[in-house]
C-alpha cells in the first residue's frame, strides 16, 4: 500500500495535489463536478484589498501546449472574500485552503495578509510577488532580492500562519530571490508563476491580447519550472510547492524528485476540469510502477 500523504509547514495533506490560484476560482464551481475534498488543498483566486474588474478583453490567447492570459487579478476584494466566498466554500470543502494574496504596495500585502491570517479555514498564505509595485515604477516585487525580502519581512511580522512566497520566473536569477525570501522569514516557496508571452493575430496584424503580453502557462513550460525548482531546492532549506505545466501523475513525481513537497496544477484545469481528480486517482499505480512507497521519501531524490 503506497503512501501519498505529505506535510507543508505542519499542514497535513492526504496527497500533494493542489489546484493553482486563478484556475479553480473559490472551489465551489468545481464542487459541482466532483467531490473536491479529495484534493490535498487548493489555492483560491488571487485576492487584493479592493475589488478588481481586471484587464480589458480579450484576455486569453491559445498557443501550442499552453495558453496566455492577462486576466489582471479580477476578484471581489479581501472583505467580500472573507464575508461571502469563504462561507460558500465551507459548504463544499472541509479541509484547510490556501489563500493567495496579491498587492500593489507593501501596505496592501500587509493589510490583506493580516485580514486572512485570522480565518480558520486558511491553512497557508501564498503571497504572489509578481505584482507591479506602484511605488517603485511598476517593477514587480519578485524581480529583485531586495524588494522580495522587504515584502516577505513585512508580512511575516503580522502573520501567524505559514507564509509561502510565489516567485516569478521572469528574472535572471530566481535562486537569489528565493534565498532573500528565506532570509526574511518565509516558511516556504511556490514556483513558478507564469512566463511572459504573446500572440499576434495574422488577420488583424495586432497582438491577440488587449494588454499585448500575458502570462504563458501550460505543458510547454514544465521543463523550465522543473529546472527552477531543482535550482531553488539546492539553495534553500524551506519547503517548495512546484508548479508549471503539470498534466499527469508522472509529472508530479518528477517535480517532487526535483525538490517539490507538493505541486499545483494550473492551466490544465482549464483544459480538463477533472484533471486533479484523475491525477490523484492515477498516483498510487504510478508510484507502484516506479517502486515508490511514500511520496515524502522522494522529495529532492534527484539531487
């Protein structure tokens, strides 16, 4: 009998499968399709202080083995999430959820993290530092070790729950940013967020997406994500949630061998809404095929 259980900073999960933020809403939409309590957990939609309508349309462009999106953090705001979304979620999901928090200033991150830290339903706080810092010319918080350190430290000073910093791959050296987050007190890391990409419509001769560029995700980015998880695992001692292009049970095992303790599945949910269920069901026989008795024992096994 194989063991799929893992732990993330004291949070026990039945399996390492976590739908990624922005691809699973607040859970209850998918609960109409299958019992989402089979998931390890899930990361809910990126939440900001104020409600956001998001970017102009079109926001989505298809491409080979992936997609590009520029949704722009559309969400109802932290107050509505706490007052309306979490109570609705509680009716269909009995486990702890991961709260994905975004912001455009350190003050906004601190405000949202402090609010969500008091919610019993939340097991981990995942902080997306790919947002543009409005007080620093629009550069994302996650593009320099200094700003990553600053936002991590500020959040850790006001939270009790484990904090995982979600890193952008659109940098020269992701390792230095990961180390800065660890030094500032981060409990763990999530990587990678989307790469930057674009498509051009041959009929109009113009970019497909209104914002011109967007986040490139899907199966095509898996080797890049795997490489970055491997590099970061070598440099830090805090747990990693790996993501980027995962579409089958074999990918989960590969990502864990690279150093991830758990994985998130993003774009594939939009192609096949049952993918997380299928991967969870496939995991035991895939583990048996590769003579793996416990997933806990293979984390970082490729090093």
